[in-house]
């Protein structure tokens, strides 16, 4: 039979450890969110806007939308489709994620992945990384 006093000590230790880990995670997410906000304003939104301008010059009408904390590149006539960039605080480490929604007939494809796999977070991403990701993600609409 388990000694109740020993079990209580183990439970208290587990509670304290969980609280420390939770506080560390909150601090990590807060720092990552700050880096993401800077990345979004200084590198991601300009890259999305540049891509929209170039696509329009090629006769492909795309629009950039910037709801709070996110940027989207959507085809002019199919707003349910497109590419969006958002912050995922649940990822390890917390980082920007791109979501692609593409329709073929009545079937919708949904893909979600990091902007640049293997990159530790938003602070390490460049505008060129965003452009490379967008070039890859808009391919279904270019054919």
C-alpha cells in the first residue's frame, strides 16, 4: 500500500513543476509573439503585397488582406481560397504558420506548415523566406 504522505509530496512536486513549466512556456510564447509581430509588419506583409503586385502584372488578380495578427493572399474571385500567415502559439517552438486552402471543383484542400521548416521562429525569417514560401504555395493557382 502506498504511503499517503509520500504520495502527497510527489503530487506537490508535480504541481510545482507543472507551474514552472507553464510559466516558462508563457514567457516563451510572449517573446515569440513579439518577434512575430515585428516579422509580420516589417517582412511578411511587404512580401505578400509585392507578390500580389507581381501576380496582378501577370494577369492574375490577387488581393492582400491584413486582419489583426495575420496576412492573407487570396484570389480575387475565390475568397475562401488562398494563403494565410498566422502565429501558432501551440507549435514547438511557437512560430508563424502558413495555411493554404485550395479548391478543385467541390473538393477543398487544406495544408498547414511552418513558413520555413527547421527555422526556430519568426526572428530568423527573412522577407525572401516568405517570398519563397509564397512561390511554392501559389503554384496550384498558376496552372
